[in-house]
């Protein structure tokens, strides 16, 4: 299934967190927090301003991003959880 976000919305796939602590302990699934990092899978064309012009998004497909803990709406595509969120819910783009 394909999904194309509209306007200033972004489709993000959460990146998995480490299952082991620095001390070597394994964290069970029930104790894990949802990761706040993800990869942009698709973007909309941009936000339309009141004067009718469109502003392009700052993020693009493939970017790794940091977002609010409770941001977006969860959707399941081909059995994988994704988030659809507004660009303003993205806090930062992660770089190497």
C-alpha cells in the first residue's frame, strides 16, 4: 500500500532503539518507551499560505528526524507502524 501525505504532512517510520543498556542489561518490550527518532518515508508538497503560495518543506525523503513523543497519527502500512505528522511536530533533522 502506498500513502502520499498532503500539504505540510510527513510520513515517518520510527527507528528502533537499543534493546540493551550500557551496563549490558536487556530491556523487555513492556518497559521500552516509543522512540522519538524516525526516518522520513514521504512528504507532502508543502504548506499553502493565505496568499495562495506554497512553502516547501525543510525535510525530505530519507532524512532522519527527531520528533515530539506524542506527535502524529499512527498508521499501519504493510504490517509496519508509521506516523503521519505535521512538519511543525518535527524538532530537528539528525546529521552524521
